[in-house]
C-alpha cells in the first residue's frame, strides 16, 4: 500500500496527550501497514517546558507557542487536548479555517461553542471529530453521529462521569471518605484540573448537552442542562440507600418527548439518584461509564467501558485521528448537519419517585403530621423507615412518582413544620 505522510500538531501533553503520544508510537507501524497512513507528531504545545513528560520524543518538538503549531503550513491535523474554552476555541477555529482537520476531547468547549465549530469545519470541508469528549474510551459519539443517524431516539440515560462514579463506588464499597476518593481519582488522571467541574455535575452536564445535540439534531448547550452534583451526598445517604436495596449514582438523562400541544421537547439533566441494586447501572463501578440508548426502531442499546483516564481516552482520540487523516487523503469530512434551536421541557413538569431523608423530633404524632404534608401536596408515600437518634429520629421516605413541582412544595411545607429539624437529602429514584 502506498503510504501518505500526515503531520500532526498536538496541543496539550498531560494525561491524555502523553498517553496518545505513547499509543501512537506503539501502533505507528501497524497503522501504517493497515491504512497506509504514516502519522507523525511534529510539534507539541504545553505550558511548562521543564516538566518531565516521559514520552519518546525529543525536547525540540515542545513549544509554548500553540498558535505557531496551528499556523505551521507543514502541519495537516491538529489534536487539541489542552482543555478549557480559551485559547482552545480560537486555536481550533483558526485550524479549521486554514483547512486543517481537528480532533478534540474538549467537552466543555463543544458544549458551549459546538455549533460555531461544527459550521467552521463544514465550511472548510474538513473534520472536527470528538469521540473522546463523551464517556472517555467508549465509542458513543460515532454511533450517534453515524450508525444511529436515522434512529428516532427517545431517551439516553447513563453514567458519564468517571470521577464521580469512582468516588461514589469507593465510598460505598470500601468506606473511603469523599476527600480521599477524590484525591485518588486525581492521582489516577480521571479528574479535571478543577475537580469541582466533575463533582458539581458540570462535566456530565457538558457531555449530556453534546449527546442531546447529536441524538436530537438540536443545539443544546451546557446552559440548557439542569445539573446537580454529588458534593452533598453523605456516607449516611449511601448507607440508607443500601438498606433500601439501592446504590447512589450520578446520572445523566437526555430525552425527547411530544408535549400536549404536539410539539417536540427536549430534556437534558444531571442528578444523583438512587438506583436499584438489580439495575444494570448499579454494576457500573469505578471510573467506568455506561450509556443506554432507547429508540423506537432499534429498542435498547447499552454502551459500557472505561469513561476516564489517559490511555482509554487516548484510544478514542487515536481512532478519530486515523479517521480524520484518512478523510484528508480522500478530501472529504464528516458532517454534523443542520441544528435547530431546542424547545426544552419545563423542569417542573418532570416526574419521578423521590428519596427524602428528614430529621424530626421523636414524639407521638410527628409521623402523622409529616405524612399529612405529603398528602396535602398530592405526593404519595411508597415506603418509610425510621431510625432513633436520642430525642430525634431519622425518617427516610421513598415516594411514588411525583411531579417535581409538588415534591418541592412538600419540602417547603416540611421545612416550616416545627417538629421537622431538617430535610437533609432529597434524591430522585429510578425504577428497575
Ligand atoms: P491535563 O491537565 O492533564 O493536560 C492539559 C495539557 O494541556 C497539559 O500538558 C498543559 O501543559 C497543556 N496546556 C493547558 N493550557 C495550555 C495552554 N494555554 N497552552 C499550551 N498548553 C496548555 O488534562 P487532561 O489530559 O486530563 O485532559 C485534556 C482534555 O481532555 C480536557 O479537555 C479534558 O476534559 C479531556 N478529557 C480528559 C479525560 C481524562 O480522563 N483525563 C477523559 C476525556 C476527556 P502543562 O503540562 O505544561 O501544564
Ligand atoms: N473528568 C472526566 C471524568 C474525564 O471523570 O469523566 C472524562 O471525560
């Protein structure tokens, strides 16, 4: 097979970038033999030239001048794994406008400025590929863009943040504290530089925005996503959830529904929820992710695998690089297509069962007062457990499916009852 040289510029050489250089070096000959592509990394942009990267490339390839790499006419393809919105956005736009294909793992950027970048790629007829931006090493972006392009997708639900899943797994299975588990996730290269981006649900929010955009063909941004994180989940919540036959997972949900007026509405949310131990999502532990796709024609699909970490993510980036390099040879690029503005589902109309954890005075008649508040707001109780704590008691409720609007008015009323000391946790519950 005749070989074609493709010169690559790499922006960023941290967890993902360094693993990519390693993988590309290991696989260079095999890829060249199978595809005819002779891939070489010509230049790498970093912030700190003195850091030891332990990668098999000479010091001369490193620079702090990212723009010089993008503007270098010898470079055909740019890989962006530096993170953050700027300067990544400007550099990618410049590369696309110069007719270079781009591969990125940057979900934060795509969830904020995806439409602008997709159209720049389309105008230049080059690729902007981003398999690694959602669920690390799991192929989910390409299936949504290509294999499922004609599927009427109704719902996508899953665990799409490795760091929070790792923390919750370590807390529940090994009794490790939140802070200790987060430290481990950082050391293992799962967490973002600013870990609040993972812990408070922003990362999963960006990913579900990208998923909803691809699945429903509308421009969903991070700002359209309601997100909650796991920072308020306590060891006690995990213990009670286990006693009730559940575990706690940070879930992301994208859905499309037809409302009562006959128009289509899209929802995209991230929240911690109680998941029955018998549910397949309960078996997704550590930094693993899983994504369930439901469509009218295909039924249900499940994608599962490592959702974070340098090497799994580098694998997804590498696949995109080979695809984009091949497309450069054939002079065509993959398109996202036209994106409409979404009509988002009003959150107050969403329904689910809820878990509530209340501290109350331990006196006769308290339970009746509390139960009456639920009834007044039309929220039906499915189960209740009580645990004594001296002069106070802990009440754990699971409700039947209730509208968020009704549930949050119930909480307001409970907070104003003198016998209720505090409503400590409120979490959604998903069914089997
Ligand atoms: P790191 O923080 O480990 O690496 C970032 C790299 O970019 C570093 O080499 C840093 O340089 C360089 N860099 C940052 N800003 C600049 C700048 N302005 N100019 C030049 N170089 C810069 O991040 P990760 O490798 O973990 O993540 C990279 C991207 O991949 C992010 O968008 C992340 O969200 C995404 N991602 C990460 C996954 C993971 O599991 N880690 C999984 C999926 C996606 P220096 O080394 O000198 O500091
Ligand atoms: N910080 C991200 C996570 C990396 O933990 O899932 C993968 O996108």
